[in-house]
C-alpha cells in the first residue's frame, strides 16, 4: 500500500475517493483534469454518484506502475484535500 490509502496491486495503483455529493465528485474530476493535462498522464477513472474510482498505471511502459503514477497519485490527493479542506 502507498500513502493516503492508495492500494498497490503490483501492476497498478487504486483508490476510491468519497465525497458528500455528486457535484463535489464532479468538481474533483474537473479540478484534477487541469493537473492531469499538465502531467500528460491520464488515469482510468469512473464516477458513480459521490465516488470517484481511480486506477493508475503506465500503458506506455507495459501496463506497470512508474514514477508518473506515484506523481499523479500525489496530485490527486492534493486536489482532494484542497476541495475537502479549503483554506
């Protein structure tokens, strides 16, 4: 397991983010998409009501975990924290 409850499945990282509402889940995806584009590393993710399920792996590296996946996990955690605990 990696930090912040990311589960390491050897070939991919996985986490489900939980929100108070559907709108917060979509806001998370919208906010995260800006950072995702900067990294140019895109997650496999899906939304069902107040949850966003994320799988991270690098397809170009043979569907395995790379540094980009760990960096994206950190970015997603930061976006989540900022959304859940605004300053």
